[in-house]
C-alpha cells in the first residue's frame, strides 16, 4: 500500500499489463504511483505534478521513450529516469544513459532487479541534488564574499573622495551634496530604486579622477588657460579608469563618473556624447553637479546666487541639460530658501542591483 509522504513515481508503458506489474511492485515498496500509456500522456501528467522518478518503456506509440527522456532531461533535470527495454535493445538503453537516464532494466525483468535499480537510481539522484545544492551554496558564499570585498573597496574610495575635498575648502562637501541633489531629482522623476542606487553611487564618486589633476591647476585663483582647462577635464576619464575594475557590475554608476561633463548638444567632455547617447543617470547627475558648482565658491570666481544658478539651468534646458531633470530639480525644491543644501550625512556606499534593460527603455526621453 502507498504510504503518506511516499516517493511519487510515474510508470510509462503502452502495455497495461506490464505497467500494472511495475506499479504493484513499486507500491509494495512504499511508492505512490501514477500511470501513463504514452510519452505524450506522461508529459501532460508531469506538467501538472513533478515526480522524482519516471520509469518508461522505450517502444511506445505517439512518442517513444527516447523522445520522452529528452523532454524530461530538458524540462525537469532533477527527475530520475529509468528506461525499460527488451534484451535485444540493450544498445538503445545504453544510448539513453548517455542522454541522461540514470539506469535501465531489460524485459523480461526480475522484480528484485527492478527494486535494486530503482533504489540505486534514487540514491544517484539524491547525491546529484546534494552536490548541486553544495555548488550553489558555495557559489553564493563566494559571491557574497566578493561583494563584501567590493564594498570595502568602495568605502576606501569614498573616504579618499572626502579626504581630497577636505584638503580643498572650495570643494568641501561637494560630492555628498551632488549625491543628495541627484537623489531628490531621481525621486521627483519617479525613477525605480535600482536606478536611484546607481545614481547615488556614481554621484558621490563622480570627481574621484581629480586625484590625477595637478593641485596647482585645481586651486589656481585666476582664469584657466586652455591647456589648464583641458587638463582639469581629464578627471572624468581618469576616474573611470580608476573605478572600472571595481564597478564592472555597475555600468550606469561608472558612466556617471566618466560622462558627468557631457552635454546634450555634444559639446561636453570627454567623449562629445550627444542626446540619448548620454545615459539617463548621467543626465540627472549633470544637473545636480552643475547647480552645486555654480552655487559654490571657486578659486576663480564667487558663488552664483541661487536665482542666477536656477536661471542658468532653465536657459540650458535641451541644450546642455536634460529638461525633465531640470524640471524635477525645481519640483524637488519648490522653496528656493532651502537652497543650497547643507552638507548631508555621509552614508556608506553600496553596489547597486542590476538594472533591467526595460527600466532604461521606459525612462523619459532626452530632449
């Protein structure tokens, strides 16, 4: 008699007499059995309920046992399959082992042999599942460890960015303010969380490439020469090179670092990207970065007033700045008295989750 919680089994054979012999044997061993008279019927049953064991004849109408085996291996690889064949078809049975069957029995079969083959197949299945589970667990642990190492590296890079800014009274707090402005713009645009995570990471690290720029040029009190300006504008590419090994899994954040000085009209740096060649995340951060730069004191000029900076954003819409991002900035700060923001609290950086391509396709168009 079948027992509660017994192992379920599907017996497939177009000969009802032989099928019932196998069913009685297996139920005597405590299995719960389903029956199918063809490969087609077997697939219909498996679609409704998966079982750990299938015993199938090779020669059947409509769909033979080999075709059924291929389907089971492809669709339910955790299912153990034993094929039943005539003595003269042993070569076919051996071929089935190469296709993924765990064992075979030959007709006319002995019940003790069937019992032994079934138990052996289930043992093989159990061991295979245990190995696969161990592999997945090990892979997950490796990934978790690699992720932790990456986040520790991000913490060090974040500390480096703020150390560089602390040395310069003109840029102190710039990165966290840009990250804060960018986050508020993104939320006003109703961007999904994975996109916001990429923006947060890229915005706070966007100027890390300035570590490769001469301090004399960065702190020059007067107007920059063309050569000095080109030298400063190397920092996006420098930053992208520094972060590329760490941020392979965060391409949008890396694009922010490289492209935050690009313009919609193609007159930006370092690649002269134009329009929708510039990722949406970059367009958001560009607005935030520009506003904070305009409202901050620089060695070569005083800070602009909030009203003047907002006017610059308005006038740059569709030419330098992404129109929806500018409008989102204004919506995020309806009271100009709250601008510019004070330095927000520094929070640990994290690598963002992968952003589905559909989110980019659903993003607002450029201009």
